């Protein structure tokens, strides 16, 4: 039986249906609000707004739960691979052995870039940020691969092409930025192993594949693969609602992810830890800066809009630090600072009262450093990982019968009716 919420405005009563999700979260359906009352809702940052119904990812920020298609992130990190998880997110089910093999074969087949796309890289300044390059390259793919998408397929060729080529593009951007020859993928390597190969192999020092590093990369990308309606995913859905092509929507997602409050936080965390080390700042000094309302500094890698407890991805990422650093038999001084900072913040009243805990980005940079990934590529790593999530959300959005073009309203606060003043009369 439908439950209703009653809203009284200007003496008029409105019955608004309540929608309940499969995990019990409730929403008031306000679609008739403006038409019935003339009122709109006001919710900057959309903290209390549900923009869609989605069956892809479930998060419980109070309990620290994250599940893709119902499967806990801990199980996927432990037992799955990135490619299998991508399949799960997009197709809505785990693949059979045959489906997974076919997916891997196609990912290999699609992994080369059109040679003409290479010229794009050459015209970028050498210091250009790889996120800007990646976003432009993905948008350009529409011109090179304009085939239509068959949404009936579990995992269509356009999606597979994107997942495969985005990895080649990222590695190529890195090689070109170093002035090195680009390295082509090898058919006998898995998706993650191939990325490491394309990044680090070179004619004079062949890259020795290390299964623990491949595992760590799988886990890193699984943890980033989707996160329901975050800033970049919302951007993908909003842009897609205008019926734009998938490449343009994903390119918008990459641009949205770039910001330091979102995906760019992994780079910002390392820069913060380096600054602490270089300037010899003490932990109490850093916390005081983060708490000072007159200082724009925030503790990067801390806090989250949804998680009001420890981010479950951060717990797994912290364990990955031990794996990759242990493997290299080295200690990263920045990890030591990070752990001290975490301990101090977690026992500080400001952080406790505001429920600020480490998020996935707090430890991910340490893992990426240990793999040899340069800092300016960190957010690109996040983007490669998030791509299956964006595609799953794009697909779900495209098939949603309730889909309308995204077009929020506003409360206008500017000048009321004003006359145009000719130039000669302006003082
Ligand atoms: N350091 C210091 N204070 C903080 C921090 C922080 N990292 N995060 C939030 N606060 C304070 C904030 O100043 C505010 O205080 P007050 O209530 O006195 O005004 C309160 O906590 C609530 O913060 P908010 O900015 O209203 O929260 P939000 O939900 O709008 O923002 C956030 C979430 C992630 C943007 C924010 O916590 C932040 O800037 N964190 C640092 C950047 C970061 O690590 N981003 C990665 C997020 S995880 C990866 C991803 O999924 O994108």
C-alpha cells in the first residue's frame, strides 16, 4: 500500500507519495509539487535529493557499507578481478566463464588506438595535466568510433572499446610526457597487467611483471569502480539526459572527477603529506590548520558526503599499502605521516563531532606511489577505475522510463525589472 507524506502550504494540503528502496531508504516523491503548489525545493549540493532510482550500487554511510549489485565490496576486493567487476556493474550479474573469456578477448582486440589519435598528444604542452588530455581524448573517440550502441547486450562493444582504450590512452599519455616511446599492449597479459606493462616497460629495462602489483591494481580499480550518485556520476547522468553520445557524457565525468574535493583528492593527499614533510609541520599544526575556518586548508582524504564512519574502501586500501610496500621491502615516510595524522584526527574532537573519517583517497596515493605511478597520474587511475560505474549508470539512465532531461530550478535573487540604460546616460 502506498504511504503518503502530507505537506501543508498556504493552508492547502498535498499528499505526496513515499517511495521505498529495496534496502529500506525512503524518499518523498515531489514531482507534482511545483504544478500543484507553485513551490520548488531548495537543496544546494543535493544532500537531501534523490535524482534517480538505481539498482547498481548500495551505500549505507552510517554503517560503512558498500555493495555492487548486492555484493559487498570486501568480497569483490578479495575474490574478483576488475574486469569481472566491470561486467557485474554494467550487465547486472556476474559473468559465466564463457562470458568473461569473451570479454577479455574483446578487451584485448580493442586495445589499440587509432594511429591518428596519437597526433593529439603531440600538440599538448608537456606539462599539461593528463586528466585534461584524457577527457579530450575520450570526447574525440566519438569521431573515430561512431557506431551505435546496442543496449540489449549485457556489455556492448562501445563500452568494451572505451574500457580497453582508456587504459591505452592513459599509459600513452604517461610515456609521451616522459618523452619515451609508447608501448603496445600484449595479448597474453590481463587487463591490469597490460596497464603496468604499457606504463613501465621500455627497450632497455624490460618491466618484470609482479603478480602482487597486478593484484593491488585490481583491488584499487575494484574499489573505485562505482559509488552511486557522486559528483562525476551525477555529471555523466545530467549530461547524458540531453541524449548526448556516451563519449561526451564520459568525458564530462572525467572533467568532474578532476576536482580536488572529488577524484583529485588522491593527488592532493600526497601533495599535503609532502608539504608536511618538506616544511617539517607537526601533526597538531596540520590539524589546527584544518580546523581553522579562516584557512581554506582541509585535511585531504578525510570526510565524505555519505560516509559518516570509516570508508570501507579506505580499510581495504590501507591493507593494500602493507602489501605493496612490504613487497618492495621499503617504508614510505609519507605512510608514516599519514598514519600519525589519521590517529591524531580520529581522536580529535572536531573530527569526531563532524564524523570525519579517512576516505578511499587517504591511502590510495601511497599504494599508487609504491607501484611507481607518478602523482599527476593518480586521478587518471581513479578515472580508469570509475569508468565501468559511469557506463553502468549511463546504460541504466538510458533505459529508465522515468528519464527526462535534467533541468533543476533556482531561486532567483537578482535585480527585479530594470530598464536598459543607453551608454550616453551611464555615469
Ligand atoms: N578537513 C577539515 N574539515 C572538514 C573536512 C576536512 N577534510 N571535510 C569536512 N570538513 C568540515 C567542514 O568544514 C564542515 O564544517 P562546518 O559544519 O563547521 O561548516 C563540515 O565538516 C561538513 O563538511 P561539508 O563540506 O559540508 O561536507 P560535504 O559533504 O559538503 O563535503 C567533502 C564532503 C568530501 C567534499 C569534504 O569532506 C572534503 O572537502 N574533504 C576533503 C577532500 C576529499 O578528501 N575528497 C575525497 C572524497 S572521497 C572520493 C570521492 O568519492 O570522490
